[in-house]
C-alpha cells in the first residue's frame, strides 16, 4: 500500500519544483536545474532525485509525443552511447560523490559555456558543427550529472546549442535524449533502494501538476521566435549556474 509525505512544507517546495521541471520538459530546458535544489530544501538530495524520477518519466511521455517528429538523429546517435557510460559511472560512484561537488561542477559548466558563447556572439552567429569524440564526452558528463542530480542539461547544451538547431528540433532532441536517459536510470535507482512506497505514492500525487506544466511549456515554446528562445535559454542557464555555485560555496565562508 502506498503512503504519502504529509509535511505541507514539502509540497510548498515540491509543487513549484515540478512546475519548473514541466516547463523544462516542454522546452525551457534551463528551468529544470532549479527543481532538485528547490526540493532539497525540504528533503535530502537523494530522496528529491528519487521522488522526481517517476515524475520525469510521466513528463517525458507528454513531451516525446509533442516532439515525436522534431529531433536530430545525428546528435542522439553521438550523445547516447556516452550517456550510458555516464549513468553507469554515476551508479558506481553514487555513494562516494557529494551532492555539493556535483552542484558546483554543473554550476561552473553552466557559467563557463554561457560566457564563452556570449563572448563569441554564438546566439546570432553561424552554426558550429561538433565532432563525435566531443559528443561522447559531453554525453557522458550529461549522463553522470543526470543520474546524480537530474542535472544533465548544461553538458547537453554545451554540445548541442552552438549548432543553432531550430528551436523545436533542439527541444525535441533534448526531450528524446533525456527520455531515454531517465528510462535507463530506473534500474540502477531501484538497485540503490530509492523507490520506497512513500516516494512512489508522493510522486503519483504530483502527476497532474507534472502533466499540466509540461503541456504549458510545449505551448509556450511553439509561440516564441528562435532568437528570443535562445536568449532566454542562455540567460536562464547562466543564472542557474550562478545560483548553484553560490549555494555550494557560501557555506565554506
């Protein structure tokens, strides 16, 4: 029999977190990075990740249907093998890598690549094609950070965003990449004992919020022009990177 978390403070953090993740799944990729840190204010990061995975899979069902024809197969073919390596390494190291270290790494990657490409005017510049070795590398980083903290977005963006794909193709490629990644994560999460009846029951209670917010994200992305879309994504990624670094470094002082 399923049980539920009853603490109202949990839902005060979890509902906005699920909405942000739904908007991210609908196309505003940078927003998803805020979900786990937000939920981690009221539960442990490990529990937050376990609670979010079933919700992510439900959101993936909506977003993959919405973008079923809008994806770049070359990018998926290059990134997914590396992602599998990263998920495997995440599973092996889950008990030994601190959440703060992962957050710091993701934050620095986010800030670094936004500064680099803004400096090069990549938002309005020509597309930059990326090679296979670099794709496998960033795919592995995305798989690892996705497994540990559902934070695979920035490494994925480092490889894909400079290619300047059409917005719907970019979002569809991201959607399919993380749909497959999240399904792969189910078995190692189960082996780590992260699917308790309380976690599954609470995730189920949040499914309606997840579905509605994902549909809202899809609707918004289809109504925003390409230049504005990429400006928003870069800005969100930069701000979230600053937040992750700030949250990690501040307790040291």
